[in-house]
């Protein structure tokens, strides 16, 4: 019963509505029928899945685990049905991709264009997400593939595959002609510059402060914070800001007019590549997506 798709759909509807009556309307059954379905699922799971609160229902620890597994199972079921439809009438279904800024703006655009040349009927939804957001989405079935940096290397569920393609290196960036590039450079000069901070899961600027504090007994603070990478790059081109960004931006058109500020600070790097659902390894469109991604990384000389 716990792996019955309809039972799990009803359970997920209850979680999203936090109210039995609303969830019953969403799935199109009576409230007593939905209550019976929940009791059967709780019996199969071996415990209560919800606590009743004054403001609605709240998942128990067991309920949170079942919810994660339910979202995963329903996505796998959906993918299996899509594969069968594709074999039957040529439909290609939907692929949900999440990506970090370097991949979103630099690597993936030509990759997705090439995939669509072969699979024109495939619907690809592309969402900007950081590592933590994407990993949670992968676990719950919200995303199928994530492209980005692996800021952490924790173990993944067995249904996910991590494939490092290159080492992303963080560098200090300034516009061409910035005064700091044309004068005799000292590490101490970094402290007095205006800084731009790109805010994502982890502010890149924060990564160099430990090294700066060791060298100069002081870190740096942002004069400007921005959560759009394209806007941040344009601001760098137009102002005398410094920023800490992945060096791979400078390998593309997005990095035009920007240069690396060479310092003696320790290098900061992490692996980058796709994390994807293992069941999709047999999907031809996904295989092409991964192959094209690897080819594009090589074309940008990111390896």
C-alpha cells in the first residue's frame, strides 16, 4: 500500500494543503475516503504521519520521511509512464533542470539548444538554484538534474548520481583598467576597495575573508550585494568594484571586459558538474544532455 501511487498522491495533497477538507477537494474524493486512505498508509508505514495542530496538520518525523519518499516515488512513476508514452507515440515528456549561475549563463545554453535539435518535443524547464535548493528538489522529485558546484560532498541517496566534470576556481575579478590592475599591487590594497557580493547559497566574498584576516588582520565588507549574476557582471564592468567569482565566467562572453586580480591568497576551488536521478541514465535525451555538457566543458577548457 505504501507504494500505491494514488495513495501517495493523496498523502502529498494533504501535506500541501495542511487540511483534510481542502486536500479532498484537490484530489476529488470525499473527506471520509481521504481519511481512510491516510489510515491505510499510516498502517503500512507503521506509525502516525501527522500531528493535529490548531492551525492544521503537521508532519511527524515519520511523516517527513514518507513525504520525501513519496515525492521521489511519484516522480519515478511519472518518468516511467513518460518513457512508455515516448515508445508508443514519440512524445518525449518533460525534463526539469536546475542550474547554478555559471552553468545557467555560460555552459547550458548551447547544450540545451543541441539537445532540442534532436528531441524537439522534449519540454525542458530550467530553474536557477543553488546546491542546497537543488539537492532538496532532487530528493523530493522537484528536479531531475542539477548542474552546479558541489560546495559539500555529503553522501547522496542511492537514486542520485554525482558526476564531477571540472574544478571551479574562485578568483578576485575587476573590470579591465581598474586602478588596482595598473598600480603596484599589495594584498593590503584589497581592504580599501569597494566590493560587490554575489549572494547565493554562500556569498563568494565570504570565502576569502579567512585568508585576508590571516594576512591583513582584517576582512572585507560588501558595498553592494546582488542576487543576479548577470547584473553583478554588468556592475563590475561599469564600476570600480572587486568581486569573488568562479573563473569560468571569464572563459565566455559574459566575462568580457573583466580580468583576474592576481594575489598571493590561497586558491579556493570545488568540483562542479551534474547530479541526476539514476533512473534517467537509460533516457536517450538525458544521456545526450550529459554528453553535450561534458563536451561544452571541454570546449570552454574548464577541465
